[in-house]
């Protein structure tokens, strides 16, 4: 989540040492995105383009038209995935256009207040699929460790039928962040260094890998 393309390119070059499986580029704070091709050319790793709106745990200050234009430009520039919020108006049409431009679509839902019930999670997943998601992403906020368990149980029952990313944010959501891939989630998120987290409860790549080694996962 850098403020310009040049800084993003520098970080990408340092990231190779951490050997990430894929990299999310957050455009929320980027003042100019006219040089997106430089980001794509800086790494061979799969890239996710995200430009998160404020009501979905993001920081983008501009218009909805500008926000979506950046995501479409990322698709044209060969980003592997484009993240579109489920609450986006005409999300199905936008997802279709992203696919026409060559990217796979992540349809995402974020809840900064709580973790919905299993029935609501199931409903959200169905809506994301109808919107055209290649990968469905559901991120809640944990008010207790039971919320982490709810996310993990949901992943374990749904991951065989869906490419699903699901965990809870916050300190109490850390177990779901770490364990969700073991339960079948398509991937999870980590920060490349301490202090550069893009969401509460995010651990570093090194911490996550150490935990997986301890779990022999």
C-alpha cells in the first residue's frame, strides 16, 4: 500500500527475498496510476489489484468512477487478479469486463464490525458466485475466538466447492488467518515486514511460515 508507482516498484524488488506466492497491490493511496505497467514489469509473481473503498475497510478518497478505472487498467496491464467489492454497483458487469480484459476476478466482502452467522456467510458466498467471482473472499472482524472458529468451519465446508478466502480481522482473528489455508482456503494474507500491515491482525510472511513449519503444514 504505497503512495506512488516508483515506491511500489522498489518494494516489489525487495519482496523477492521473501518468496511470496502472490502479491496484492493496494492502490488506495496512490495519487497517480498512469504507470501501472511499471508495477507489472517489476515482478513475475502473480499480482492482485485492489483499490479498496472506504466502506469496505479501504482508504481510496476519490470517485467511484476513478476507483474502478484503475482496476480496469490493472486488468489491461496483465495483473493476474482484480479484487471487486460485492457492494459495488453493477458488480457482475464490472467483473465481466475485467475478465474480458484478461484478469481473473476476486469478489470480496468485508465487515469491520463483526462476524456474520453461518447462514449469512453462505448467502454472501452465493452472491459472490452469482456476481462472477473466480475467487470468493469473505473477511469479517473477530470479537472472540469463536468468530475465528466460525470462519474456519465455514471454509472447511465450502472450500471443496468454491475457491474461497475467508478469515477474521483483528487480534482474535489471527487463528483464522493462519489456519484457513490448512482448512482449505485458497490463500491467506501476510505483511512483508512488521509495520506494513494492510489490515489489523496481519502477521509477517516470516511469522506465518514459521508457524506452518511448527504445524508441519
